[in-house]
């Protein structure tokens, strides 16, 4: 009865259009009141503990805020210019450069919708002007944007690490090769399509221009080396690296590129001045900006937007943690695990069920909520069947990528619809061919575990673990 009440209440609330966070919290509290000896006070305590006892979750607001600074601060534009100059001269190069830009921006943002918004708002219009079909351009960007949650740092990976208590650093390591592989697969498909449809390319800008664009983009791209290098090198935890990323993103957006903040209209000057005078002038501008920054409207706007997204996501996570607590208290994962193991289901058969279940859930729920609900159920079964928890996490993340592209709750679909001004139905049609590529990639990741496990195992062997 407890299991039936919990899931029935959840699905009824979702069917009525209730926000997923409220639906999770309401169904959990109803089950506790009817079938548990816990008091309502314990519910409040669990909501507090879910957001405070998991140190890994602290990285989420930091990565969201750093992504907000980079999205607003013109980093996306410089990354796109670098990608265009690098491979824009290849047949279909503009689309391939868009994928490359999404890969690079994903490595500094950790968010799929943010990647689509930052890259798509610039690239889709440019591709259409260059002669690409708008539907093709929209499909490429919407699909490539899903790399935001596969290429580390990834917010969904942090949520999985908190739900299962596996290493967030190992999750980041495991996601790197699959993320790069998916990006290259998309580029190969684009190249093949471009050859058949005779899609345009642009002239090679020359080595000098490529060097200039790479130098301009390096301010943002350095964040990749700072975050991933510090985590993989064992210098910092993901949470510590996220805090460093947030500070760096603020400095590069406000004082480096000067696209936002009080210094956005002030240029570095060295025109006919001696070095000492020019240095004094520039240091004066920076000191003036440092004083004005706390009250600058651009900074306030970015921080407010980052706080809104963080609060929304953490509220979903807190209620999903409460839901997972009820699952664990009622021993639901253990009952399901014992039942599946008693059936004698092989690991490959279990993974088919996992993918079907997650693909169905991705149509109706937000990725972080799915991970927090399903991970406690699937984790014990996977461990009993000999499936590596890190491999299971990457499978879940790839399923969440596909969920970003499927209606009615595919977040990337809504972002692209807002950018293009087209209907959701039109965006869905643009994405359908790419979904087949994504499903093939999911099968590859599911049944070739070493794609995910090679890098963390190799780094562990290098450290002597």
C-alpha cells in the first residue's frame, strides 16, 4: 500500500500539472503521514539535511553562477569565432563548428539549456544566413546542446554522485571520453550530410586570424584547464573547483573581456603613452571597477538570474531527496532488487529495462529529479549484477540527454523554440533525425563500458590506487 500510494500520488499530481518539486514533496509527505511512524517535524529535518549534508551539491550554485557570467560575458561569442576559424572551411564546417563550440562551452558551463541558449542564439542565425536550412541548423544546435550535461563539469553528474555517494571526480572523468566521442560522431554525420546536400563552407581565414581568435577565446577556455585539471590532478575536489570557476568567470567577464560590469565601455589604452603611464591608467580603471562592481546593475542581474536557477534546482533536489528517503525507508529499492535478481535477469537484459525506463521518464520529468528518484532504485540492482556504478551513472546521463530532446518536457526544445520563434512541433521535427544518432550512441555507451571506465581506471592506476 505504501508503494502504491507513493507512486499513485506522484503521477496524479504530475498529471494535474503540479510542479515536479511540489509533486515529489506532497507524495512523500502523504506516504509518511499514512504509513510511517515519522513525524512531520522529521520531514522538515530531512529537507534541510538533503541540501546540507551532501557537500557535493554545493558545487551546483557555483557552476550555475559561473555559467551565468560566461553566458552573459561574451565568452560564447569568442568560442564560436575560434570554432568557425578552426573548421569552418570544411564542407558543412559551420555546423561542425557549432558542435565544437557547444563542446567547448559545455566544458565551462555544466548546463544543457545554457549551452543551447548561449551558442544557439548566435549560431543559428549565422548558419541560416550562410545558406543552411533553418531546420537543419536548429536540429544540430538542439542536439549538440545536450553535451552540456555529458562533458564535465556536469550538474546532473553531481546530482548522481550525491544520490549514490560515488565519487563526483570519477563521474567527471568517466564523462569526458563519451562527451568527446558524441561530439565527433555528430561532426561525422554532419560532414556526410553536407557532402550529399552540398552545404556551404567558408574560406579558411588564415593562420594569423586563427591565432587571434584562439587568443581571444583562451580567456574562457582556460576555465576548462582550471576546473578539469585541478580535479583530475587531485588538487581540488569538484566543489572547490566550482568555487574557483565562479571567481574566475566573474573576473574574466568583468575585468578581462569587459563585456559586463562598470568597465564594459572602457578599453585598455596604450596609445602613445609610456608604459608607466599606461599601466597606471589601466590599474586605475580596474580599481574604479572594483569599487563600482558591487552596485553595478549588470552584475546584480547576472547574480539574481543565477540565484533563481540555483534555488529552483536545489528545491527540486531537496524534495527528490525526501522522495528517495521514503523509498529507502520502505525498502522499495531492496524489494525490487531482490525480485529482479530472483528472476535471473542478466546484466544486459537489466540495462535494456533501465534504458527503456529512463527514456520514458525523460519525456515527463526534469533530469535531476529523474536521477534522484531512479538512482536509489537502480543502484543496488546494478551492483548485485556486477555493473559498475560509474558506468551506470554515465548511462543515466546519456538517457537524460535524450530526455532533453523529447516532448513534452524537453528543455532544449523550448530554448530552441524561443531562439527561432518557431513552434515546439517544428523544433521536434528538426530534432527527430538526430534522435536516431543519439539512440545509437546510447546503445554504444551501454554495452561498451570501457568507453566510460577507461579514463578513471587509467588515472587510478597512475596514482597507484
